[in-house]
C-alpha cells in the first residue's frame, strides 16, 4: 500500500534520495555512531558518583531513561490531558502516550543519523515531566497566576528540568536536562544547531533567565546535543497529526476538515514524510534541518491545527473563564496552607511530605520554605486532571458544575 499524498506538499514523499539512502545504509552497516553524536562517556553529572558510573550493561543515558521512568511525575503523565479535556474517551491521547510517541519518532530519526538512541529516549521520556493538568490551557492559567503574584513565568519545559534536577534529586545528566529545557515545540525552526553548552553553571543561569523572562528567553534556546535537536523537531512531528486524529475521534472535526484533504490519515503521512525530510537534510551534517518545503508544511499544518482544533469554540469552551479562576483560587488556597503550616492540608500530605521522604533517600532535602510561591507551582503543576478536579470540587462549592464531564454512555448507548 503506497503512502498517501499531501496535495499541499507534493515534494514530501516519505522516501530518501539515493544519496541519503546510501549514507544511512553505510552508517547502519558500520554500526558506529556519527562523529556528531554524544557519547555515553561525555555525560555530565552534578555528582560523578560511583552509583551512576557508565557501565557496559547500563550506559550513562540508559541510566537516565530509567531514572525518568521510575519517577512519580512520569507515572502521572497518564492522567494529564494532551489536548482534549473533560472527555470520557480512553482512545484520546494522554501526555503519557505523547512522550512515548516522541521517543519513537526521535529514535527513528536518530537511528538513521547514527546518534545516541539512549540519550534521545531519556530526553523524550522526560521532556514533559513538568506539564500541568489540562495541557497548554492549564499551563497558561498557572503561568498567569504565578506571574501576577511574582512577576515570574511558568513554562512546562522549565518545570521539567526542575522536576528531574531538584525535586527528584536523581543526578540526571546535563545533556538530558538541557534537552528537556530546549524541547519546546511551540517555537519551530527549519534548522537546529547545537549551543556549545558544556557546564552546569551556564545552564543554571539560563534556567533562571527562563523563570524571569519566559518566552523571551525560551524562544531562543538551542540544545547542546544533536540528540536534543532531534527530540525538539520530533515533538512537533509526533503531535501535529495525532492531534488531528483525536479531534476527529472527539467529534470536533471530520475527514474533510483539513485543507490537505488527508483527514486523520495526515498522521501516518506526517510520520513518514517529516522523518524522511529530516533525515534527508541532516545525514552526515553537524545540525538537524528540514527542507524549505518540509518546514513550510510543518508550519502550515500547525497553524491549521490552531485555527481548527486548538482555537475551536468547543475546545475553548471547556476552559471557561471560571476554570481559569479556579487555578487562581487554588493557588491562593495552597499558598495560605503553606503559610499556616497545617500539615493536614493536601499540599503537605500529598506533596511536601512525600517529596521530603523521597529526597531523603538520596541524601537531599526539599527546600519548600524558601520560596512558597514556587512550592505552590510545584504542587499544582504535578496534579493530574482528576486530582485537580477533585481538589477544586472539595474546596469550592460550585466547582464541580464547571467541569463539562461527558459520560461513556451517551447518544443512546447502553451499558
């Protein structure tokens, strides 16, 4: 069965040229990494301890991938919305599946380019650990509340770094932390070049700048490794078509909604076409790039998603002004709970206490008292959709009425 054609990007066939195909085949046959790949021996950690030493059985970035997968924050990704909230449909993508899809796309590209697949996997699995409930809507609401009270900004990629580096205390490598920080798929580029970052001191200054300046800084970030560059472009490849499939499943679009005419089939087309385009334009190079046609189509498709999915009335209707106000009200409630020191409060029982116990195991501590606003942000961003709704329903009398829940048995379907 041949690959479907996109009438708006006829040059993206999903196939490699003879030149690129030969280069990829040569790389795969050699079994060696590209000279531009990040080696395991190059892993940079805050603590070069024996426990995290690179070994034959567990290379450095294999350890990082396993560290990520065993975090409570990773487990909670299964309970966080990707795009479509308040819908009782288990076939809609959650963030836990999204990070696996990104890892799969990135590994396909990385394998062809001779990059470090373990590093790619670790970055991909960890890149969204700091995401809020309710996807980018929740991220925006939490950032608004945080900015109003502190002047700082909340972005999920910056929080992902905080989760791995500070809250988990797991000695994750700089390469993985940097890849998560620089992944933000809202800022697409045609060509991705590495930054030259090589130490934690500079990285920490960049992270601090992200909190203080937000998008002004984040929009200019570049990964320190080609593996991080691959994850960044793969993030967009993984969601641009999948979100269309979900929109059709959710009843917000149909097979004729999108200008390319592919409907839900755009996902399969995008996975093949964009992966091939990235490999074609990156193999043997010290950067990651798309062709002009590939970049133009990616931007077009993403823009169309914003117009017809993310900005659609029903999706926006899920996130009414009242729900935005719940984020603000919950923020104030949790801040007051910290100030009062009431250890029966959920922010202590479900957040501070468990974090302190986990960090103590690694000889670290959670400094929650030095910045109460940041502790509140840590807690709210860690919540799953259901936990957020349950908390608000207990705290605020009319909150339950604001969540437009849809049952599994509707439209005449009987149990």
